[in-house]
C-alpha cells in the first residue's frame, strides 16, 4: 500500500470515529433530556442546569428599573413595604415603589434560559425564578418564570410577579399593579430554580433541537456521510483493482503474441491471459486459505520459538 493511500485510509478512519462519537453523544444527550424532563415537570437538565424556551411575554418588561404599585391601605397588600427600594405615596390609597432587578432585565418569547437549582434560602428579592404554578384555564401545574417581589421567611413563601403587567395610571403607563389578585404565591417545594442566564440565540437552538425530527435527522446525517464516504472508497478501490487487472492481463497477452495488426491473434492472446490471471487468483486464494488453516497448528511452536528468542536475547544482555 502506498504512503498516500495509507494516509488517506487513516484520515477516513478518523472521520468515521468523529462522526460515530458525535452520534453516541447525541443519543446519550437525547436519553438524558427525556429522563430529566420526566423528573422535572417537563424541563430537561444537563450538568446541574435546567433549560427551556420562554413561551409567553409575561417577563418582556422594560429595560429600566421597574416601578410597581399596590394598595397601601390594604393590610395584606401592605406587606410590600418590606421590599421596596424607594416609595412614593400617590392618590387613591396607592403606593408606588421601585424594586432592584437581579438577573435578566427581560425575557422575550423564544428566549432560551438556564435555570440553576437553588434552595429557598438562596433566593433573593428581585431574582427571576422558575416555579410550578397553576394557569387559569388549564389543568395541572406548569413551569412559570417570574420575578420575586416578596420573601416571607416565617412561612417560607415567595410572592412573584411578571414584569410585563403594565396598567395605566393617570393616563400614563408607568407602573405595575401588584396585589393578591395577580401575584404568584410560591411555596418552597414548588421552586425549580433561579434563571441564571438567557440568550435569544440559545432559544433559537432549543426551538430546533426540541423538534421531533431533529434527533432522527441529526443521527441519519452523519450516518449518511459515513455511508457516502464508504461508497466512494469502494468504487475507487474497485476501479483501481480493475485497472490493475487490465494492466496485468495486457502484459500477459503481450507474452502470448498479441498483435494490433492481427485481431484474431490478439483475441486469442487476451483469452489465454485472462485464464492465466484467473488461475493465479484462485491459486493465491487457496494459499491464503491453507495459511489460515495452518496458523492454529503452529501457534504453539511459534510461541515457544518467540520465548526462546527472547530468553536468548536476555542472556546475551546479562553477559554484556
């Protein structure tokens, strides 16, 4: 085998290994996604972080600091006094307060988010967390990502609210109505984690990889590449072998008197050459078959001869 062909074969093996490893990793990731999603309210996880695509615009709020409003005279709603950064009383018994954001400013529909598993003690007011809650009009509980507005230590309860809840006050959309009718009351057991990172590009990737067709296509594509490379190699090897065969037959035919000026003599010479070439192939096949049959019979003798040779070499080295 030529050096060029040897290198080419080595490259082909490397490519096959790379594509094979890619397929194995892809299948392993898919299995992990299916298993973890079943254990985590439909949200897959990897290396301790869950990930999902944002499906609603409830957190698509403004980039500036949020301004919330609540009924200041209502004793239950007045709990909000514990979390504000600044407060301003306005007419009709309301209080406007600002809240320090922690984490992303906003989450668009289609944004991909990473969710880090945290305990209740790790959650801070202003964080965006993902939790399980009911959705009006739907049965069961679903993962929701909203900002933490209040943290009640005595009951281990979090009160959360979506950034994109903006009513008009005084004809200006500048604050967020926050009260018992629309907040999320989250118990410690319902917390899935804190949103630690977000990316629109990541969301686009999730939108593709979570499609039913993605895994079959992603697996079949490298398999198709491997099959195509193998097919090309087979065709090239066949053509090379055929070319070699024709060259050998032509060389043998010249020994039998092939004459370009005598078509009949040339035909007979090539026929003899083909018969001789086929006999040669048959003989080589028989010899190889006999070698394979004899190898087990002489395996023990070969092993003993090898041990004797190694022993003789060691003895020679000790004498030196």
